[in-house]
C-alpha cells in the first residue's frame, strides 16, 4: 500500500481506502463487514469512510463495534463521518450549527471514538449560510472533536466561498472535498476543481470509482441479482443503469475489459488504478460485499505503473469523455 498526503495537509492517507456506503447494515452481515474491514486494514488501508445517512446511522454502529472489537491502535486508522441527512424533522438535516454539532456528537457515539479524523458536509445546504457552517466546523476542530473538515459534492464556487470566509474570520477552512470520480464522471475533479488544488491545497477522497459497479463488468449482461441496484430504496440507482447513457457506457465497459485482459489484470483493478493515476486524488474509497472483492481491489496500486501513456491513450479512445479546457 502506498500513502498520499491529504491535499497540502500533513495527514497520510492510504491511496486505497474502504467505505461503508450501501453495504454495512443493509447488504451484508456484521460478521462479513468485520472480515472486509480486517482484510482492508491488513492490506494497509488506514481510512474507513462512513456517514450519518448510511443505513440511518446503523452503518456507523456496525463500524464502531468492529473498531472496538479489533482493538486497532487509534493512531493506525482514520475514520470519517458526514453530516446532512440525519432525520426527517426540521433540525435533523442540513448544515445548521445545531445539526452539525449534534450530528458530530452522535457519530462519535456510534463509531465509539473520541474524535473524527475527517468530517464532511455531505452536500451543500442552500438554507444555511455558509458562514454558519464554517463557524460550526471550525469550532469542532478547535474542540478536538474533529481533526480535518471538508465537503462532499460542493461546487468550486461554494468551496472558494468557505475558504474566503475562513480566511476573513480567521477560522479553519475545509481541507478536502469528496466528489464522485470515475472513468464516466470526470468534469468536476479534472476541470472545475483544477484551480483549487494549488490555490487551497485541496485534497480529494473520491467515491464511486467503479461507477456503482458498472466498471466491474458484472452488469454487462444485465443485473445478475444480489447487487446494490436490487436493494430496497435504491430505485434511483437502478434507473441509472436502464437509460440510453448506461447502455452506451456498457458498450465501453466491454471494450475496457479487453484492455484489462491485454494487461493481464481485471476490470475492477483497471478502474481503480485509472483513478490513482490522477495526482489530485488523495485516496480512492472502495466498497465491497465479499472478501474476494476487497482482496482484488487492494491489488490496484500495483497496476498503476503499467498504465503507460500508450495504455492511457487507448483508454481515452474508448471513453471519449475527457473534459476540455
């Protein structure tokens, strides 16, 4: 496992990390979750990603139990939470000071830790002034309950505004952004955020590197069953696999599979390694429901050196979606 700095901070993050989205407390048992986390940790993963919204907090409960049982040294792993969707009542969601603070305390209890290494604003909140959110996050850092705070799926304009407020008020600015990034979703990371990497030293902890499983090849012949798009309450995800764009992407996936075959590797490893070739990616958050998937994913870093200019050009010829400008 290799490690990268989280943006311009001194924090070292494993280039491959492990997240609980969809699987924990929904798709897999607690015993399986523990097995997956253990394989990842033993492979060098030091960052485990979570959120208050995942399984309505139950994913954090499961992860907290595992961290407690395994007894790993607190200085050997990083754990995150995200705040936005905490419930249905007025002050149970969003980025108001009240919800940001209360959600942090709740996450600490569920994860059974004294502090969060990373704490993300899960989405921008149009109903809360950014200054209010920046003040709340900065206060949590000052109190030692959060070490680094960041955003998820915020625009470059919103991140810039948060930095300007933090600078003017002498508060702690966001360190990182968690955007979706994969072969089919590139615009924000490669173009929109481009000025922010140097200007603010923005780090990125990217999610959905395999396009919700599309880039694994398992959907090439339709839904095989037992996947995340078959889960209750994930109809919105299934719809993304049934439109014309998805069918076009599946055709590209089949061509990418031949690239992987020629390299003597697998399609999932190729998709993850492709993300790692971007130097602005601090860590690639992986997910899995089976031990073999984690074992497979953790080998992706070994493939990066094989992605030569020639191979990358071949991939671009297939994708034809490189952001311009």
